[in-house]
C-alpha cells in the first residue's frame, strides 16, 4: 500500500503496479523515487505489523514479503527565491474561503532615492525554514511560527528586487558572494552571479555576462564562460533554464533581445540568436519557459504607470530549438502593450496574464510555436512579478494563481482543464496589510502561500489558524491572552465591537503594536488578530517577544510609555535607566573593570564596541544576543565572557619560497577565536582574531631584506647611511591595508650585545616615532602594532640638533599578503 500520487514508482517483477496489489514472498518488489522539481530524496520507510525500516537508496529492491506492507517516502522540499517554480503539486483546495495570515515579519523600507533599501527580498523556503534578506541581514525563520532561528551578515542592497540562491543544501547570498549551509554557517565564497541552478552533475551560477559550473560540494570549479549577454532591470537579472543538457537564458544587447545557450556539461557549444524584431521592449523579470523544444518569453512596451519603452505592443514569443541551436523561424503573438507575466505551459495548455486579461492557449503537440487561443478573460487587475500554477495530486485541473499588483488584497485563482472554453476564476481574500505587490505567490509543501510586498512585509498565509490573540487594555494595564474560540465567540465574551475586529494600524517596525487611540471613548482597548504580533509569539498564555529584535513601543499611556520587554509590558517613568557591563572568565570570575552608564529605554548597546582586549584572554560570548536597555534595571546587567587565550602556532620555517610562505586555511586556523602566531626563519608574527577576521581564507607570510633605495626620498633623509629598515605590509584582495582592525605582535631576533637598543617606526612623511612598548629580552625585540608602516631597529649612539638618533641596525622586512600563489594547509598547534 502506498500513496499513488507520491513521487514513487513501484514495480513487481519488473511491471509497474498500483497500491493494493497482492504480492507473494517470491515476488521481487522494486522501489524507484521519481525526481520532481522542488523535492529531494530523503529515505524510504517500509512498515509492517512488526515494525518499520528506513532505506536510504533511491532505488531499492527486496523480496520475501509475508505480511501487508506500507511504503512511504520522506522527502525534502524547497521553493527557490531566484527563479519561479512554474508548476507545483500541493494540496490547495478549491473551497478555500480566505487565506488567513499565520505570521508576518516587517522590515523598514526606505523609499527615498531611485532604489529602495531595507525592505525584504523574495523569500527562499527549504523544508521547514524560510530565508529572507532584508537590509544588511540574511534572516532564517521557522516556517510554521515565524520565530527567528538565525542570521548572517549581508549588506543593504539598493534595488527593487533581491534574491537568494539555493542548490544542493546550500544557501547563496548573491550580495556578499558567500555560501552557507542550511543553518547559515559559512561554507565558502563564490565568484558572483545572481541565479543558481543544479543537477546531479554540478551547480551552475549565472549573472553579469558570466556562467560558472561548480562541483556539488562547491569545492571545485568545473568550467566558466565569460563575455555572455545578460539582462538587468530594477535589480532583476533575467531567467535561466536547464533543459535537455543545455543552459538557456535571455539577454539584451544594444536594446535588442538575445537568446543564448551553452552545453551544461562542458561549458562549450555556445549558440545565440539576435531577435532584431524585438528592440526596446520590456522583459519585466525576464522569466523564460522551455517546453517541448520551444522557448517562450513575454515582452511589453507600456509599464504599470503608463511609461512607454519606445516600442509598440507586446505578447508571447515562441522560439524552437534543439540541442542548444535556435530556429530563426519564431512566432510572435501580439496581446497588447501592457505588462505581461511569464508564459507557463502545462498539459497542452499555455497561460499568460497580459495587462488586465488572462489568456489561455492550446499548444500544438508537434510544434510548440503554434498557439491557438482557447479563451481570455478581462478581470481588470495587473500582475507584476509572474504567475504560478498548481495541480492537485491526481487532478487534471490547473490552478493559475497570482497576487494582483494593486493593493486590493486577494489572490486570484483561475481554474482550467484541457478543452475548457470559458473562464472559471475567483478571488480569495488575504488578511494582510494593503500594499502593492511586486512578486509572485510561492507555495509551501503543505499548501500554504507566502509572498512579500512593497512595504517590506513578508507574509505566510494558510486556510486555518491555530488560535486568536487578544490584547485587552484596561486603564494602565494590558492583558495578553490566547483565545481558542472563534472570532464571534471572542466578540461576545469580551464585549468587543465587530467593527474593530482587526485593529492592525501599521505594520512597520515601530508601529506594529500601536493601539488605535481614536477609540478613547471605549473603556476597553484591544489588539485583536488571528496572528501573533510581528516578531513575537505566544506560549502558555503569555506574550513572548523575539529576543533578537529588542523592544517595541506602544502609544503613550497615562503618565508614561509602555514598552514590551521580554515577556511583559513595562511602564517607562523616567528618561534614563542604569546599566552595567561586566567582564568575567568562563568560571564567572571578574577579569576586568565593570563599565556602568545610563541610557533611555530601548537604547541598544553595541556588543562589539564593548569587547575590550584583556591580556591572556579571548572573547567568547555575551549574556544575550543584543544588549538593550530596559525600564527594569535588573535586566540591564550585561556580561561578556572570556576564555584563556591559547595561541595557535604555525611553523613556517621550512616552507618559505621566494621570501614568503602561503597558507590556505587562515580562517580554519582561527576558527576558535584564538590568535595565530606564524613562526618564520627571521622571527614571528602573531595576529589577533580582529585581524584574522579581516583576512581571506588564504594569506602569504614572509620576511625579506629591503634595500634602502625602496624608501621615498623624504624617508631616506632620516635614515643614516649604515641603518637598515624593516616593513610590515598586508595586501587583502588586491588592496594594501594600513589599519589592521586588531593587534599584531611582532618578535624579531636582535644582537643583544649592543647597548641602547630602540625601535622607531618611519611614517610616510619621513618622521620617526619611538615605539614605547618595544621589549628587548631573550635575544629578541617584541612589540605590538595596529597599523602598518616602516620600522627601524637600531642602537642609539648620539643625537643631532634635530633630535633624531644615529642608528646602526639590521635590515628586515615582514610581508603579509592575502591569497596569492600556491597554498599550504597546516594543522594547528596550541600553546598555553
């Protein structure tokens, strides 16, 4: 027995069989997982009366069955951000009455200037998690509750759209070119791009005129191809499809549309067609569709606000291709000048939303370029960001779904079957804040939908809710409860007015919890919704606030302001509150002086700014993720925890070539936060975690002799004839770094038989500055620095009128260069 709509093929003695077929112990049963876009194989579960077994082979055969057996499969699910899942197959009942907001998170959208910043981008869903990039942060949420699970640093990108890549269990941040695992732990860097695809042979990255193919573990680049034609508009960079062993994409060159292809296995066999008939057209998101050796894309000439691109009309273009080669005999179907969605083909039917009309075509089974109009319907609403299609398991009804661009909040669903000649559609109400919508609806694997809008809100909606959430204000007291009854029962029990059923005024960061003060005539004021407050959740009847986002303000109440702090609301009754930051080791012993201060409620203290360098210790963690001053001063005792520093030593004395040794695992060496000391034939360089974090994964460390002629003339003037100089330099990603962002300790052997030894650094102007912390002991000089310059080590013999000593020194040079040449991977050695 098994679900015949699952991605399963069951064979008995080689023949495909359905659920309920009777087998004997002599029959051989074979299980095959059917690959389906959006799903990844997990394992089989075989269950009998006596137990169950997990099988992790995609194809599995067995015999000897003596009892009824149930076959099921565990799969992973993903819905990408950087491309549209055109065809879905999830439970999405036709009798939905409304989409209820299950949870939502809001981001401040800065709409100033020509490009918006700070708002959410298109979410990525993988299994039970949602990933969203907003502002300068990549967020990871629990898909069911909206609880924040983790973050990674990104940067605040200015653009209307923003995407996240996904392939083979990896998350790609296109703005920082960093790859993360599903827990947002850093994996590696990648060279660039804005789209990612994958198959069983590798991962493909594309964007800005270049394509790369990597191994599935992102450790090896298999090929790359540059000089290609791309497409970019409003932050969108066009579509890319993998079909029949070739990559296909659309671009624009000299305002003319170009289609290109490449053999996916080898990165060769390049082809293109320049469509000279289509110049100055808008592509919107640039989605393309590949179906039955035909490539479809849509064009238009008049934008949502009446702006014309310089072309006329618009519609669907169908281009035949085979093995990457395009036919010049393409077809164009003019449907009008207004904005077009992507074109989707399923079960012999083609779907596109053109302006305010939905068009349905019959697609010729022999020649996909031939489209015959079945019907169209003028529904009167634009879409901007694409349509998607859902087919219920076991059904032949295609559900074409999109969110209209206008702020009338609903989801439009068209229902179509082969041969149908009249439209059937309806609007499904969505309980989300009214706002313009520029992206397509996407599905979870259990039939919920999610999308974001122009205000920066990310919304997850379903057909049902688990509970009602009620905040009741009585004078200066606010009571928060979870109500398990219906809306009507809550209205009756608490005497609430039905007209104030949903009192969500403002979904911005600072306004989400505001009361409607226009209701001052009512004794009881309340927040009434079927979704927890943004960035919060309820448990055991209490309102809990996300510990990662500080506090939010309510309207002024009586003599003070009301703040949500942790689990409760607190009345703010003065302008400033005291706080302390203490420094302790992992056993709780104080190792530094406690810092005290005052600040207004909700002030956030930068943790990193308060991490002090303590000799012999390395910072490990803080008592909370964020230090935010609360009106309850007992909560303002913040703690920074330190561990005993254990320097990681890397011996390079036998690894120097051409004056330097290259290390390929800098970040691995420093993973535990300890400093790393590089031992070289002429001395050692110890870098703290601040410097190491600024370096890349690889670095070259070296010491060399420097001729005085390398100095500028102004610098040579203050260096006596017999004196020599050493320098410290760091080059990171092709840029010379002067400010290290941390502390380096340099140790150099010296001739201790000389007297009056001293150390100076020589700045760019030629001025000499005494290094006060230089220590001469045990046959070496040791000193610290947080910046890079020339250093002079020598013996003071006398002083001239200008105050500069005459030096007799040894000439050394220390060079730290990031990521060039061959790499040497080293193990760590810990010293107490």
